[in-house]
């Protein structure tokens, strides 16, 4: 019983030490500028409760079984070692986070064990000695803590145990309760500080609260408040004489696979691709809708999603359109409230349309098509350039009426996901997708024909692309749909661009950049969703800033290799590097290295210099 009591005291000791180390993460971070009372309560209870959960797992694995077997020396050695290493990792991770703004993971470990690690991690002797001394202090503190806990066992009573357990449970409950509330109302101090705690996943219940009828009263920030963001790097400068201000139509097709763009499946878009600019090697910045659309409108990697949300930062593209007098219209099939595109991407747009009536995605897609076409005469005669964003959802939802499923057979009538397995014939499922794609093709063509009919086509810049792709087990690894890997079957999407006629614009962009605009496709160089913002801002909206001031993308016409392309979110993401090798960082922190077909690449070592340059470019818009 004395050993169990000593072990429990040591658990509390380890929790306190680790919690204090986690609390130190906020020192010197830009998050401090956004902290308020709720934020500090959340952050401190999060550090302590997260440490308590981690240490409890260690205690249950490395101490309790051995203590029950009365193997005192083994139990003591294991728990002290585990606690020491955990505290050391927390300390080292703090250094990594301050350098790279992400927590210790497989990328860093791969670099440290690689042959050229010294190219980046070349610290002087004084720093090594300082860090070594601090780690030695942590080790000594951990060993000394075990002995101290042994001396305190005599004075420890059951009521003390109950008080300690109740306190830790209370911190866990308080931290999660505040996060449920803070994430719902987008309280910056809560959202920002949560990112500091490594591999911490507090509860959220925004969808549940909305379904219960609670109103999302989002906390407002001062206009000058950018928090930890420095976006853009310099104020946007506009040369109005250079701004050609064409009409812009962004046609986004949810879950659009490159394989679907064929003469048989999507004949109208297939023909259009051969008549206009066709980017055949275009990739999304995510394998799901939220982060892909974010990249399209911000020109930044989805890595910035939570920072944009917490700071209520508006994309420079949206603000530039409004400043130039554009009539900004949205035609969403699925709601713009969830994901929260309405406040993430269009918060300054007046009278924003956030939803569309209809029982199925097919009905809603027909409605948004009809609504946009009906609005075109008014938009043409309104005296202002317009930006129309129309987002079709049918390819994602598979909601076709039975009579429209006959073109490609055999075809499922709906996405029967329970039947999916690695050895099945994907043809019926794929034909369901093709039948949906055929109908989407007809709807998009109706929009194009309406633009021509209303005399708008020649003066309109049209982008047609997908948010992400849709996999049908092409790699034979039992992957279906999206949101599961970062191969071309989930992030590779078509891109067709129609550029305005030079005679319809004044001044003409052709006098400034002749070749990129007159040449038709196809183009085979790698382009990404991050390239839309630079192309619009630089070529059409009169922005004279360097592209690097407001985006991590390039002009679509720029053939610069998109090496170390980032796709995914803050928790699970990938870098696509040379030869389409995929370095995937999983949620637990480790990395998987595969080729473009998801076959493992053994003994891969990251080039430290390239990785360092990629991360610095990624982090450029953080202060």
C-alpha cells in the first residue's frame, strides 16, 4: 500500500511538473496579446488537465501493474524514466514549436536522424551546454521527486487523494466546457491558446449547439486586430489604371475527379477544355471541402485556417473585390454556414446568400444554376463588375433520380458505402459517379451558354475546378471517396480557365503580360489552388504588391516547380515533394512516406535545407 501511495503522489508530481512546462509555451508567443480572463483560465486548466491525462496513461502502463506484482524497483525505475522522458519531450517540443510553429513530429525526427541534420541544427557549444543543463535539471527533478514522494506518504491521507482527484477532474471539465463555448462563439483567446498545447484535442459541440437552437454570437475583434497573423505582409497597393476588372465566375464542383473529364462522361466540359486554358496537373490544397475552398480564396495553405477563424481575418481577395466595386454573389448548393465559409471567406459581403432550397443536392444544384442564369441580365446591366461563386454538390452527394441513372450501367442508385471493400468491382459505384458527372456537365454548360447568350462571355473570367477529387480504389489500397490520403485521386482536380477577350478589357492585360494570356491549353506544369488569388490580384485587380506579400501561391502561368506542396489541415497534412513522393504527417505525430501510389518508401531521409525553406515559407504570414 505504501508503494501505491508513493506512486500516486509521484503521478501528481509528474502532472504538476509537466503542466508547468506546458504552461511555459505561451511565454513570448503572440497569443498573449489576445488573452483575456476566460482564455487564461482555459489555458492553465488545459495544461494541467492534459498533463494529468498523459501522466495517468504512463502511470497505468509503467507503474500500477508492477506495483501490484510488488516489483518495487521495476515500478520505480519505469515510472521515473517515463516521467523524465515525458518532461524532457515537453521541454524539447517547446523549442521546436517556437522555431517551426508546430509540435514535435516525425518530420523533425526524420531530419534529426538524417545524414545532413547538421545543415540546419548547427548550434553553438554554449547552446548545447545550456540545453543539456536544463535537461539534466529535469532529470534530477524527476528522480528527486520520487524520493520526496516517498517521504510524504506518511502524512498523506485518503481525503487528500479525493481532493486531488476532484481537482484534476474539475480542471478537465472546466477546460473542455470553456472550449465548447469558446469554439462555438469563436473566442480568440480560447482557440489560439489551444494550439499551444501539444496533441491536445478538447471537446467541441458547435453543430450540436446549433441544432439545439443556440445562436452563434461570434465575438468581434477590433478592425486593427490581426493577432498572430501578418497578412498581408504589407498593405495592398492598387493601381486602378491597371485594374481591368473583368466579370469573374468561379464554378466549383464538389469532389470532381480528373478521371471524369472525358468526352463520354462530361462532353461539354471536355470540349471546353480543348478550346480554353486546360491545366492538366492541377492539385488542391486539401482532400476535403473546408480546407480546399479556404486555399482557393486566401491563397494560403489550410494550415492558417484556425488563425483566420480566431482573428476574424478576411481574405485579401474578397476585400479587394469589394474595394473595386464588385457585386459579389454566392450560389451555394450546400450551406455556407457549415463549414463556416460565410464568416471565414465572405464576412464583409453584404446580403450574403448562405443556402439554397431543395430536398436533394440535385434539386439544389438545379436551383443555383437557374438562379445564377436568372441574375445575369441584372448583373450585366448593373453598371458594376460582378463576382459569382457557384458551388455544385451533386458529385459529392449522389442524389440523382432513378431515371437519370441509365446512361452508364451498371450503376448503383445511391452510395452504398457499407458494401465497399478492397476486392470489389468499383464499376457500379463509379458509374453512379459518372451519371452524376454527366448531369453536372449539363448544368455547367447551361451557365456557360447563358453567359454567351447575355453577351457576357467575352468580358468574363471563368474558372471551373473542383474543391478536391474523389477516389474509387484506383491504387487498390481500399481507399474510397476523400479525406483519407493525399494522392492525385483525392487532391488532383481539373482546372479549365476562360480568359476575357483583350478587346473587352481596358486597359488590356495583354500589353503587360502577352504570353500567359494568349496561349491556350493544355498546360502540364503543376498548379495549385493557392494560385487563384495571385492570378486574380496581380493580373486583373490592379494589385502592384509582389505576390509573396499576400499569398504562398504563384501565377497560374508561372511554371516554377511547386515543390513541397502542402495539403491538409493543422493536424493531418502532407507535403508532396519530388517525384510526387508523399510525406504524410498523421494526427498522432508520426510520418508515413509513400510514393504516388501509396506504396511505402523505406529509409527516406528528409533534406533538411529544403524542409527548413518550406516551413519558413509556410510560416511567413505569422508574426
